């Protein structure tokens, strides 16, 4: 959102960029420790996709929904308190459902349980 706002992009482009970067960096953050542990690139990509897709999707849907529903949030500039406050609150609101999704996935041996298993945890 910061980049798109700085560049003067519209709401749809802002949301699209935020979602794309969230998935890119979310997968990357999962893959780096796997690659450092010696996991093959193809396997690391597969593990990251399984571990993070639902989590990132949940976070992005809730976070962006809050911002889209908050009057003026996406129209605020980087110098406006509304921009930063709405962004922080949207992330905080999205944390709850995302935590519950991750917890449910791990309890079922899905999601990040796959990443932990690749590191030898939980065996």
C-alpha cells in the first residue's frame, strides 16, 4: 500500500500490488530457511506453497477488506495519519482470523506443519 500510494496508483492497483507482494515475500520468507537447511529448490517451493497459501490469502482478504471498507483509507496520502492508522488497524484485525486459520491447519498436520516437518520438527 505504501508503494502504490507513493506512486499515486488507484485502489485496484494498490490492492493488486499489496496482494502480489504479500504472496511473494510470504513464500520467500518460508523458503529461505528451507533452502539454508539444504532443501532442494523445487521441494522448498512446494512446501512454501502448501504452508503459506491459505494463511496469506486469509491475511490479504481480511486486511484489504478492512481498508476498502474504511472511508477514505485508500485515498489518504502517506503524510496522513488516516493512512497509517487504518493500515495498522487493518493488519491487526487480519491477524486474528489468520492466526485461527494457521492454528487449525497445524492441528490437522497441514500448513506450517509441513515446513516444520521439513526441518525435522514434530517427528
